[in-house]
């Protein structure tokens, strides 16, 4: 038996044990300190802390180092929008809202929030004739929601100088032929 082979095996075993101890320590610290290595787990855990059960993920959007999620809970009849942003090698939650689905009698429901330079709009399609919703904002930006997920759409735009002034504009619900079904003007 070659003694150098035994030393190499012993050294490799010590390295393996040391690596496992470091990995276990980091995992323990991460779990106890609220470190999240997944943006979706970070977001869902934060929503549970706000007494919202993220029953169904409807949509997600990536904006820079931030990932924004839209959830729906049918039992609570609420939607939630929240995001996670990368900070080094972990994620932390940011912004969003939880709200009751409203405006049942209109062609669509529009809920908006601005957080940390991110303009987020959630559109809930009420009328099956609505093919798309478009916005022409007073600050010159435009967007169109035409990709629906179970009658929900999520729009997220990064606006570095975002403020209350990013909300005013004209919002239109259009059918597949481009005919306006509903037009709203939001004043600043």
C-alpha cells in the first residue's frame, strides 16, 4: 500500500467535510436571516407575511435586476403584485400591492402602482370582446397589453424619474377590429 495514496484520500475527505460544513452553515444562515436564492420564493414568502396566499401565479415580468410577479387568489378574490430584486447573490422583496378585484361592470379593471422607478399596471379583462388595452400617457410613453393570462395582463416599465405624473393619460380597451369599447382619461 502506498502511503501517499492514503494521505491524498485523507486530504480529499477533509476537503469534502470542510466544504459540507461551509455549505450547511451558509444554508442555516440564509434560512434564519431571510436570504432568498430564488426571486419567486422570496416574493411568495413575503406575500404570505402580508396574509395573502399566492394561490396561482398569473404572470411574471423581468425589468433590469427586478422580477415582478402577479398572483391571484380566487377564494380571497384578490390580486397581488410584488417583486424581488437581486442584491448580490440573494433576492429581497420590493414594492407592489394587494387589492380586491374591482369594477365588475366595466370592460376591464385597471390597477396601477409605481415603486422605485418601476411603473406597474395590472389589467383584468371583464368583457371577452376586449382584445387589447392601450395607454397613451401624458409623459409621452405608450404601452399595449395584448397578451392575456386567464384574463389578466401585467405591464412593468422602468421609468427612472417616475412619479405621480406617470399616471395621467388616455387608456382604451379595443376589440379585435380596433373599435374602442371603453376609454378612460386619468387626470394628474
